[in-house]
């Protein structure tokens, strides 16, 4: 069953959006013409097609290339217009296959933010990816497949929780305070595994550097 209907029922496809890993698009069409073409397949009135195309092109960050033929697009730009095409019918259920493939770090972050926005709008997004960082960032529930078998299924926050360990984060502790905390843990038969500073992610570091560079043009390594 899909959306409460038999999976073989063709009419239910009007309520589904799909972005394959490799988008099969007409390379001689522009972004506007592409979305207009797919809007026609859903029998959308011309005024609605134009408005949906305008909003989606802006949403996926292709305003600057809306009049260019797709054969001039990079792979990342092709992923963006492919996503816009998958959303032209305002679907309830969206399937995304490797949605961040070919995107640079900024494009990847924008794609993930867009997926989260779709979720917040009440849409169901099913995403397949080998990029586990992306999966962790955007998914509420995950299934892990190995050799064709479903090995795990559940909520991300529950699956990633390490029940046997307790993490305490503080700030501005002196070495003496840290040693006192170690002693308290030992008195309660606990084991101090690690006392260190928290780490950011490479993605967060990259985005922060880009933000700082935009605020301070000419900023170079070692001058922050």
C-alpha cells in the first residue's frame, strides 16, 4: 500500500515526487521550460505552472540560471533542477535517491535544509543515501540495509545513544575542578573514559569559515 492505495494503482503517482540518482532531463530545455513541461504532464493550468516554476527555481537557488539550457548546467545544478522537477506537483510523498550527490559543501547544506523544510511542511520524505552524515542530519527514522536485508530500523536519536556512558559538558573548569570530578566519579565506582574539548564537524567548520569570509573579505588562514 502507498498513500492508502494499492501500489499498482497508477493514479496515486500524482501524489508522489521522485528524484533519481541520475536525473533524466531534456538538456536542450531551460529550467523554466523543464518545469513547465513536467507541470503539463500533471495537467496543471498555465498560471499555476508558471507560479510553481518560479517559486521552485528560487527555492533551489537557480534564479541566476533560469534561462540557461540544462546542457550548460554542472552536476550540482542538475541535482537542483531535478529536485524542483520532483516537487512540481506539490507531492505528499517524496523519494530522494542520493540527493546530495555532486553537490559542494554549501549546496549539500542547502539541500539538507530544503529536505528539513519539506518535512516541516508535513510531507513524507524517503531518502536513500550512502552519505551517513547527511542521513544523520536530516532523518528522523532510519533503516540500515546490508546485503539486501534490513538489519536495523528505528529513530536516529535512539539508535545513536550510547546507554552505558554519561556525557557532561561544562565550561571554564580549572584543572583542580576536573581532578575533583574524577575523584567523585571514582568514589561512585565509575570510570573516567575521556576528559577533552568537544569537537565540531568538518561541515560546520567549513560553513563557519565561509560565513566569516563573507563578513571579512580577504580573510586568510592564521588571521582569524
